[in-house]
């Protein structure tokens, strides 16, 4: 096992999907030697072609410094168990999104000093190694979840892995991690799926009225249901009380709305307050940005021309979003800027011939 700041030694990466292949690309770019293994040989081959590592086997398993398990949730414990037996000098980590059940299953029948769970908080709705990106983890949070029996050298190796991928490292106990991701990742996915599933009963003519708000709420519901079935069932112990608490909140507002002259201002105000608790850019305090909405033709070169004009305005754009007009071949690009710069950007864009819409 490696010391902090030193090379990891030969790395075995088991699982060449999106996350695994992205890790392999980042480590290879950092100068590490990565050996790819996947139950689907085509995935491993594509990942290797995209710079995630090599398909050659490790000559001497005892020389391996780190094994990274990036397989579907139900397979994690078994693959980690096998890796600990095969690579007897290596630290072993998995990058699954639920930690405590895996640890509990492994602890039933073996010593786990060389195992340290971890979870990079980054991903994509696009599956497979073709979507891999070595920048996927840069400036993103990577949770390390050491348990009481974890060896310091193993913790150091997994921490070094996250650092080489450009991530910001935090340390959480496994159950603390599962509670946190349940609240901020798994529960929102279930809520999004509930809203999207509710649309199955909405007539098509009503869906034609849908705007960006509905698309924002339901976007993450489009992720792989087989994968998310494994994730949410693994974290059910943490999710059940959160779902019940949310159900109670919804029941309260439903009861309030059923009364004449219903006043749900407090309920809606709590929603605004909740959004303002989320960290802003780069983890800093959130900022209430102003928006400039520019109509943009759905034509080649339009975005490049628009951003050239934005650059000429000398106004820093803090965030962007685009909404597509359902009836015309145009989009509406929302440019978030500091409130004091809004008028200047509006003036420059209008002067450059762009149509600026009300925010």
C-alpha cells in the first residue's frame, strides 16, 4: 500500500463503466499504471481505447497497491471480498453510493483492515465507458468512509486516489455517509421519479403546456431504473424515515389547501429557505444572481457567436441554462450574472442584435 503523496503502485480497476472508466482515465493521466477488468469485455476494451488503462493482467498480484471496485451495487461486497483474497498487499476500495450495508456484509466473515469504502459525488445520466471523462471528479466531493478497523495506510491510499482524480476529500463514518446521501441524492431521485410517474396519467394536450420547471423536477428520473433499484433498496434503512417525513409534509399542505382561503405561504417560504441552504459555486455561500434571457436560434454557430458577444461585454457569467421553445426552432439561454452587471449585459446583447426576453 502507498503512502500519501507517493504513486499508488499498480492499480487494478474492476468495472469499466462510466465512473470506473473516468477514474481510470484520471489515474492514467496522472502517471499511474491501471489494469482494467470488467465482466463485459467490450466495456473494458472501449475503456482501454479511451485511455482508462491497459487490458494486460498484473504479473504479480502481491505488487498491486490499490484495487478499485466500480461494479453495480449488488455485486460490490462479493467483488471486494474476492479482491482482498487475490491482492493480499493492496488496499481495496469501492465507489458505490451506499456504504454501511456493504461493510456489514463483509464484516460477517473476514478482517477488513485493507478495505476502505469511498464514494465520488459525480456522475452522469449517460452510461458506459463512451461517456467517460477524466475531468468528471475535478473539484467534486469524494467521500472516504473509514471504519474502526481500517489500516491508516489503506485510508491514505484511497485518499490519494481521490486527490489524483482532482476531487475534494471529506471523511464520514459509513452510516453518516448513507444518511447524508439518502437525504441529498437518493430521496430527491425518488421524488423526481414520483413526479414523473404521475405524468403517466396526464393527458398529452396538458403536457404540451409543460415548461422548464417540470423538466427540471423530472430530469433525474430518466436515469437507469435497474441501477437505482439497487441503490435505493440498499439504503432503505435510511430512506424510509425520510420518505415518511416528506409524506407528512405533503399531507399537511394537502390538508391546508383543502380548507377555504388556504394560506400556504409558510410552506412555500420554507421551500425558498431550503434552497438557500444549498452551497453556492465552489462551496461558497449562495448568491442571488440576476438573469438575462437571450433568444438563440437553433442553428450551427449560434452559441459560439452568442458567447463571443458575451465575452466582448466583459461580464462574467456565473451560470447558464437553456430552455427549448416547444413550438419554434429557438432556445432561451438564461445567463446568471451578478445583479450589478445585469443592465450592462442586457444593453450589450441587445446592441449586438440579440432578442432579450423578460427573465
